[in-house]
């Protein structure tokens, strides 16, 4: 079966080293399997979006030598698909209004969650289970502000694009049972999952746009890529051993081995 992987950044700021690590792992896993690697811009949360970030992300990925297959999918163009899936889930959902004094309330739509555990085997983190009703509770699919939630959009688009290999940061490990639950309700196939360890800053926090992780360096790309490969525990030679960025990619695709990565706490 053809492997189809993807990288799905949200355009809330520029790419940082943590996003490079996640992109690199998903790219190498797909390319080593001679599969496809897709790029999807998750621009569904307009209030959190930073203007110009989507193009900056695409440009940075290109400058680092990532080559994606086909057209870039933009979630902002996929509202009809999310609406149709929400309608298909109607018997499992309910509107939920949390009133706040003095504020007009709008209903969010939540999906009911099961008491039985949802378990899956992550290719890096091993077996992972969650009892959604207890650990998460009924979760939002359509927000009160009218925006579709990430959980619904990601499931609909992974299935639409035929993604069967999801490699992403370990901060999303505990979102996965929610996504598997939606796949089950919608009758969609379940991709294989691998959650790579997170890059932490000096305070032990995940690098993120919220805690102002620096944008990726675009002048020392080869050194930065080597650093990402080493973070991913690949026994990568020094940057000076490679004549070019593409020589480094060639080495990385030929030698990629996910087994070097050990389970981590998300
Ligand atoms: N858009 C999400 C983010 O940037 C990632 C979604 C995913 O890989 O499932 O954190």
C-alpha cells in the first residue's frame, strides 16, 4: 500500500525548530517508504492566524528542501466538507450552551464520548489508551463562534487526502483517541500514528509560537537540518560532511530509522 504522510501546520506564526523536527520526521518516514508527503495549511482558526504566516511557512519549507506532492490543501477551503461530516454525526452530537451572566450565548456542538477505552499503538510511544468520557468529556466539533474545531477538520482532511501515516509532535498524542473516535463514528480508516518527542526550551516548555520560539534560521539551513536529525536521534554526520542540503536529505532518507526514537512524556 502506498504510504501517504503529511505535515499540517497552523499559520499562527513562523516555523520554529520544533516544527522543523516534526516536518522532518513525517517527511523522512514518507519518503523512505517511497510514499507521498502532503502539505496542508490548517487555517481554520482565523482569530489565531497571523497574517502572512502561511506563505512564510511554505517558503521556509521550500528553502529547506522539502518537496511536497500535489497541491497544498487549505482548510479554509474545506468548510462544506466539515459541515457535511458534522451533519453525518448528528445523532451523536448535541448543542451545548454555557451561559455566562449578561452575555448572549451561542451554542457549541459537542459529540458524546464513550465510556469504553479507546486504545491504539503509537509507533514511537507504544500503547496508549484513553477513556474519553472520563478523561476528556464530550468535546466540541463546532465552536460557539461558528468555527469548526481542529479535531473534526483534521479527521475529515486526513481521510479526504488518503493519509495513512501521521507523524507529528507528542503534544498531540492525547488528542489522538478523540480523532480515532470520530473516525469510528464516520466510518473512516484509522491512520498509523507516530508521535515524536517535543523540542523543549530552556524552561522545559514546548517550543511554540505562544511562548515566542524563534523563527527558523534560513541562513544556516544545513546546520539546522543536521541539528533536527540529531534531535531525532539519527546518527547524522557533521554538516561539513555534506556538500549540499540535498546531499544531507539523501543521507537522511536512506538512513531514517524511527526506532532510535524513544517514548517520551508529552
Ligand atoms: N495544525 C496542528 C499544529 O500546527 C497540527 C495538526 C496535526 O498534525 O494533526 O499544531
